[in-house]
């Protein structure tokens, strides 16, 4: 999609990733741990924007008892959880 429709990708994926990453980061500063559920197309971008090494991504297929089809991107629905340990809590 990015090559064919760069503006659409920027608006539907990239700009939304920035907004969601900011909201996740803000929420993480208020609570000791956090679970965020996002669409599969947003996982990689949000992880990159947050730039944290204390996150764990869990795909919906893994939760349903089916192993991921391959390393990296799994097509279809996904759930990502971002676990933050806020300093001082």
C-alpha cells in the first residue's frame, strides 16, 4: 500500500501511529503496567516510535493457541501488549 498510495498510508497508518504512541506513553506514565490492543498494521510503527525494550508483542494467533506462521509480520488480526514498568512505582 505504501508505494501505491503513499498519502493514504501516511494518514491511515503513520499519523495514527504517532497519536497512539503518544497516548500509550502518556497512559504508561500514570499506571504501573499497561496493555494496549492495536491493529496489526500499527504494531511495528508504534513499537518503533516508543523505542522501548521493555515491551512484549503478543499476536492474536498466539493467544488462540496457534503458533505464529513465521517470524516477523503475521498477516491478519493481532494483539500487541506493551508492558511498562514506570520508575518509582
